[in-house]
């Protein structure tokens, strides 16, 4: 009896372990897919039209709905027939309608989302045609310099290929987030979106005195005068602190120069104080070009001249 119970228990454990392994493999594959960047194209114009149709139908009574659906079916059939006829004649003009590529970027402190962004931009550049435009829905409070510098460079690739770029900010584009935003030819911010914070900050704790009080010695050896300016555990020097501040100021100068190059009319000394402003204030200071939400921008593009709008999101 005991041996049978042990065998049963072993089977249960085996099944549980197998399920856990499968779940881990699925999660791992999903994470890798997300990090690579996944191309998911949605025709927003069709999506918008479907929403309008659904709402219109919901407001009708049964008889009206029946007539309306019949008319819609006839309309779609005629459109499909016309498209088929054009295809037979070799008329591909409809395939060359301008597209608006919409990319979402929600950045974290380490800007690891740039791994997906670079593939998204590459994919857009691979298929974009003259007349296409790009919109980036940006949300980021900033983070590490090298990460957001690379993210800004990815957006610059779109401009280098003569693809007009608009950045929309619904919530926040500060510090490194604004470094990305300023690459765009047009920045649109919501009234209370946080914008700006053109500055650099760094802080580091030091446990040297605490360790000394516990009679713990720390040895730090470097080759190169400024290989290590400030340290967590060693004893910091005034020379090291001064060099650290110089590095911060140099980074700030590079940040200011970059923003000034992207937005030449901006009074950089007035806005590069590390302060942030809300959308309405940022508009007055020249940090943004228009007050609006990303929803209105996209809706305007869908109902405007461009009849196709492709969504590309990670």
C-alpha cells in the first residue's frame, strides 16, 4: 500500500514539474519575443470605421439595422469588385496611399525598451514609401544618458530618411524623454503633460565611515587618474568629487547642444535649468509646438488626406 502511494506521489510530482517547465518555457519565449519587438500591424482607419458603424447600428431599431446592414454589405461588395478590377488592370495606386506609422514608446529608467524600438524603426524603414509619416506616442520620465541617447538616435533614423516625424506626449517626456521628443519635427503635448527637465542628476551613497566604525578596511586600486572618481565603499576625495561634477556639467552641455541643434529657435539657457513644465507652459517656452492629445492627432490623420494608418507597436 505504501509503495503504491509513493508511486502515485511520484507521478503527481512529475506532472507538476513538467507543467512548471512548460510554463517557464512559454514565459521565457514571450519575454524574448517582447524584447525583440513584435510587428503588429492594424489598419486604424478600418478600426475607426468599424467603431463608427457599430455605434451607428446600436442607435437603430431592428428594421433600420436590417436595411443598414444590407446597404453596407452591398457597398463592401462593390468596393471589393472595384479593387479586384483595378488589380487586374495593374493599377496599384491604392497600394501606394500614404501611411502613418504609429510607434508606442513607454520608457523606463534604464531605457531597455530601446531594444524593441530599434527593430520597430528598422521595420518601418524597410517598407516606408515617399509620403509616409511617423508618429511616436512617447511616455518617459528619462533615465540613463547612454540609453536615451541611443533611443533619440533611433528616432533620428526616421528623419534621416525624410520621414516626417511627430512625437505626442500625453503624460510625460522629461529629461531623456525630452531628448527623444526634441528629435521630432513637431511635438504635441497634452495640456498637463510634464515636459522639459533638461538637466543631469547623479547620486551615490558612501559607506566608508560606517565600515571604518566596524573596523572593516576597503582597498581600491585603479590605473588611470580618474578611473574611479566616486566610490560606494572607498574614501572619496575632493579631487574625485570635483571631477565627478565636471563630468556632470559636460554631460549637461552635450544635452543642451543636442536640444539646441534639434530646436534652433529655443532659448536653451532659459529652459535648460533642470526644471519641468506642464504642456501649456511648455508651449509658451517653445518646448512643444501644439497642445493636443495623441488621440486627436491620430484621429485627425485617419480622417484627413491619408486613408490608411498602420499601427506598429511592441
